[in-house]
């Protein structure tokens, strides 16, 4: 199976108050942590909804400002056009990305219980998601999962969803890293 890794990173990070993806954890931007985790289990990695050095940018679809599903829709279309079978998606703000993520999720559609943006999505679902976004106006990941009948897989992993500077500070203390949260 040819698998495309996708970092969904088009959000405004209003709760964080700065560019969340560029925030440093152990001296490395959050986006780079996620990209590294995806690279070990995919054939290529792209970023959705923004630009980032060293990563191909895929625009949200069918329009910007549709939240994570707009990024997922854009990358599903990109994957289909480029001959990928599926997309392994992750937000730019959820760590860690286990080396076994793709293997444990299987062919898809499947996602991580409690972290639904971490998932494997068949590229052939591109048109289904675009139709859903255009016709229903519903941008809930939970409803998308129901619509495409995705399995929710439980992991023992403790996930860190970094929405605020306090979340990043907490994770930094747990990893024993520096308290440097400046953005690049």
C-alpha cells in the first residue's frame, strides 16, 4: 500500500496565541516532530493548509477555513491524483506519533480513539468528503467518521494535544526538555 503522510496544520491557533506548529519542543518545532514520526511509516509527507520548509504544501479543499476536514479533503484529493492508496493524517499539535501508528490502524478508514485526526483514510474517499463538506456544512470529525464508517482503534499511548502554551509547558516538563517555547 502506497501511503502518504499528511500534517493537518491550517488552524489559526487562537488558544495558543502564536504559530503553534513552529513552537519548539526540545529545540525542534512541533511540525518537525510530527513529520519525523510520519516519515518512518509513509512513502512521502506533505503539509496541509500552510507552508513549511522541506514539505510540499497541499491546500485545503473545497475552500480554506473549513477546519481539519478541509485539510483532510485537500490531501485525499492530492493522494488520489498522485497515485497513493491512502493518507496517514496527524495534526501538527498531537504527540507522540508512534512508529506503529499506520500498522496498527491498518487499511482504513480507521482513526485513533480520542484523537480522531490521527487516522488512515483511503484516497478514494476524496469525493465523498468533498461532497459531505459542500452539501451538509457539517465540519465535525466525529460525523465524518460515522459517515465513512471508520473504525476507532484504542492505543495505550498517552497523547499530548497541544492547544495552549500551558499544554506545551506541561509536555516540556514531562520530556525533561528546555523551557524554550519560542517560535522559529
